[in-house]
C-alpha cells in the first residue's frame, strides 16, 4: 500500500470516518472529492487540478488535518473567493504549510496570471498556530496582508523561493518566534530597508540610552538568515538610535547577490569579527556546527571592504582565506593591509604562495591544506546548476531544516595544519562576543 503509482478505489471518498491512510501522499492526492473525508488527519500533499473533485475548495471542511500540508498547482485557482473556500484559517492543527505555484510556458508572462496570484494568496490565510511556512513560485508583486500584520505570531521557520515578482519584503522583524528565514530567487528585490525590520522610523528613539522596550528589538528570536540569488539587490539599510538587531542571530548567508554593497546591519552585540573568504561561485560548506558566535557566509568578496569601514565599530580579529585567487585579490586591492586590528591570518588551500606582502607581518599565520576541489569555470557552472537543482528539490519536497543539515554541500575537513609564526594574542577583548564572517 505504499507505492507511489498506487491507484486507489474511486469511491474511497465515502469513508467519511477515515482518519489515516497508509499509501504515499501522491496516491492520496489522486482521490477525487477528497474533501468528503472530513475526519482525515493527514494529507501531506494536495494537487489542485482543473477538473471536478480536485478544486482547492475540497479542503474546506477538512479541519482535522494535522502536521504538514503542501498545496501544489495554485496557478489553477482563479480568484480570492475560490482560494477562501479552502478555509485554511480554520486548520488549527496544521503546523507546516507549503503554498506552491507551478507556472509553465507562456503562463508566466501573462499579466493577469501574476496579478490574480496576489488575490489568491490573500485568500489562503492560514491559522495563527502555524509554525513553518514555505511560499514557492508565487508571481505576485505584493505581500499578503496576513504576513505583514503580526498575525503569524507562532511562526518559527519561513522560506520564500522563486517569487520573481515580489518586490518589497514585509516586516518579518515583527515575528516574535521566527528562528529561520530563507529568501531565495526573489529577483525583483533591489533594496531592503527598515520595513524589513518591522520598525516604524517615526518611533525610533532619539536617545539611544533610553530604557529598551520589547518593541525596540527586531528579529528577537532569529538564529539563521539566508539570502540567495537576489540578483538586483544592491543595498541593505540598517537601523540606528537605540534599536537592537538580531540578538540571537548566529548565521547570516548571502549567496549569489553580486550587486549588494555594504555596510551590513550587523547584530547589536558584536565586538570582534572573524572573516573567512572563499572564491566566488563556490558552494555552501557542510561543516557549520552550532556555535555561540555569529557567522556570515557569502561569495561577495566586495562586502569585506564595506563591512570593515572605519565607522564600523566591529573589530576584525581573525581573517581566514580560502584559495589563492581570493588572497591575491585582497593583496592587489590593498584591502588586507588596512586591517589594523587583525590578530591572526588563516590560509586554506593557498599552497606555498607567500608574496612579499605576507613576509613582514607581525601576527600569526596558520596554513591549512585539504583535498577540496579546485574552482574552475566548469565547476562554477556545475555549482550554479547544483544551486538550481537544490532549489527545485526544495520546491518539490519539504525541507524546513537549517542549512547545517540538509541543504549544505560537503567541503572536506582540513587534513593538516602548519603554524608559520606564533605570536601572543592580546587579551584586550577577552570575554567579548566574537563575529565570524565567511566569504565564499
């Protein structure tokens, strides 16, 4: 009874007291008129179709559904009224919801299609108990109101994928329990401003020493933030005057956002900084163990200059460079020698490359070597293809886990270490939080 190709009896929908079905989610989704199974507690996938018995409204009275629900082919829903018939806001036992549009061919360029999507998503308002939400393939330009007004106060995981017309990110910083936020392939986003933090500029404190209030904290629970493939994104405005940003953030990943320039709005608690630079067009590392330190992973090498401007209060204490290409780039651009607070340099996969500029520095140099693959044009293209495949897999499946487990690609662990020069490291900042920034 577990075959994906299993064909269920036509009159299966008459089992109105049925609570659970053993067949695969794909098999269950073939039941015409599944909405009659009002006692059913599990429906992992539902495919909307343009034929009777497979409308989104079949979900109307299925209020006993628990766990996760993935609604596919939402491009077949024609209006807000049709979407509202699903009555998702009454599904109080659902903890995970995926809303997926799958436009193909010329449908994607028809104006009324993505304009209608804005009305459809408005009618798919979930219950406030929802903990995980994935929106994929949505072609509307606007955010639904239910994602902007603190309605999803219990949401912990949120992922937006392949929403190419979505222009302005809503105030996600207002979500009190949000721990993981992934934003992928929102190609129309060109700027992220204070709206993203969920704080009204008119309410910003004039006196930063004023006693902090709960509403002065943005993203109070966020631990992991990912931006991937935002090709037009060029600026990220931060906040000032007494507001606390990302008090729990430990991972910030900025990937395939080549037009972005800094400085970045860094967490408020930072005092010291470690940067790890990887070659552009490389791949996500697998080894990202839980840590009490904040880390930024990115392949945008230009952000190092902008993040380390003199007006930035965070001090760089450790710099880790992966690959000769990155090392040469830093030396040629003369960025490396402006880092006056640097205490340690770590070189990975740089071989014996030892230019004169490195021979007169006074802090420790640590060299690592591994059997990591070399990055060339062919592998860069393969990496790009792998990224697209990863996104497609995510769109088709259900993956709301942290990048540390499911979405990462393996990078071999260094096999040996060679300490070229060892010097005492100042204890000036002992006990202070440490920021590690990874550039790929």
